[in-house]
């Protein structure tokens, strides 16, 4: 079975992990700070705080930014549920904006109509690694005195107007290091920011709200969490980070193979990359023009050894959200996307002959 996504682990990654396993530190050691400094430098940010996974990163980012119970937060329905689940956990209300039908990111032209006196923040999600229209989003945020937290779980290595995601003027940005992401630490994530106050708060909340005073005593000043990354994971992350540009270039190459093979297949819509952006190409999402074809196509590809996926069902259609205030929401573009999208395999080690095989199966499905 060709997986839809897969980690790329090489011998130097394994050696980096083994070296830490033989050292004195397995967690809360020197590799964490080394990894954080490397990530901050890569992203063009002042500070980075490594955490257990992208979800914990979102949780801490929201808390550090002061998003509270009763606040409304504008975001996209086309995301993994972690984006909005962490808002629900702290008592904030996700407010969904419809998506664009080119990048499948939230439609920046529809944000302002959703702003109320309760609106505290905007959470743009760089879906599939393609940057949102951040210039417009940041302009709206400044005008309305709103916080911007980028959910950049898909977008490490992406650029917007030649600036890396993580270096823009948002308040915080959160990345994920799950195995199918740009680089992996197994599980893991990081929050980057240029705000020292947020940075200090994030570090405190990450480790039980405890800090050491001048006498070396542990003092708990906040109700925090154990959201720490290990040195084992940080060592893997440092090794992977050195290869990130290569990984992203390979993803671009694979997408170009798909497009070369499929551009004449009129029954599908291929994903776009806007001129002002450099996508991290986390996902290869196509749409079928006839929604009745999507599920049969999915089963046909699976039957032929091709693992496909669906990113994402509209968050507001999830059973939990349906039971908790979102039953009557219907966004036109998201509904169209929800009914027609399918994720094809995409990861750095995918071979050209595998891409051609996948494309030939797609063609044969529609020809039959």
C-alpha cells in the first residue's frame, strides 16, 4: 500500500537520537534549547518554545495571547479539529468563515463581516502548507485590535511574499512535527513569537507553571501543564531541520509530477499555488467535479493499493460541534469542498514511478 504520508528518517537521524540516549539527559536537557534556537533562526523569529505536539502548542498560544472564556475567535472550518478544540477547552467560541476555492484557506474577504464586540482573535490556518493571505488578515487585525495566532501545522518551510511563515507580524505561530509533517520529532510542536511577554508565559505554562527562584527552589506561580518535548525528540528534530529545504523541494517536485500527468484529466480540479506564495506542500488535495464520484474513486484507489485520505470534513459538521451550537451552519464553498475533496499520497520519499502509477489509476477510473 502506498501511504498518503510518511516520515523520512535517515541514518544521521538515528545516530542523533542514539547519541542522546547514551547521554546524561533524556528530557529537559540542552538539546531542547538548541532545537528552539535553530527553529527561531530558521523561521526568522526572536523566540521559539518547543512543546509535546502541535495541539498543546495551540492551547498554550491561546492562553499566552489572553484568549478567554466568552471570547469569539474567527477561523476556518477546513482544519483539523485541534485548531478549534483548544478554543473550546478554554471557553472561547470558534466563529467559522467560509473558504476560498483556490487554496482552500479561509476567505480573508469574509472576515470583517464576522467581527463583533466579543471578537478577540483571528486564527488563520495555512491549509496543506499554502499560506493564507496574511497581509490582508494582519491589516484587518490591526484595524480591529485583534490578536493573530497562525496555525502553521502544515506550513514549516512555506513562504508568503518571500517571507517565511513564522517571520510575519502575527502574535504567535504554531507548527507541528507529527510524522507526516515537513519534519518530524515523532510527536512534537513549537510556538514562535517576537513578543517576550508571550515567550516567558509559554515557557512557564509548558512546565506546570513552575520556575526556579534564586535559591534553586521550584515555585509554582501559574496553573500550568506538562507539555514538554524530550531531548530525544529535539535531537531528531535538529537532524531533520537540516534537511527541511531538501524535503520541501522534493515535495514541489512530486506535485509537479502529479500536475504533468493529470492536467488533461478534466474530471478533477488540481491544487493551486498562488504567485505570492511558496507552499510547503504538506498535502496533495484534488477535487472531483462530480461529487458522486468522490467515494467510488476513494474505494477504487484503496483497492489498487493507494492510500488516500480526506482533509478535512468541515469542523462544524463533526458530531460534537453539531451538538454544541453549530447545527445550523452551512458555508457554501466549504460544503462544495467537503463533498468533493480527496488527498493523494505526498511525502519526500515518494517515487516518480509511484506517482505515475497513481495517476494512471485515476485516469483509468474516469475512463471506465
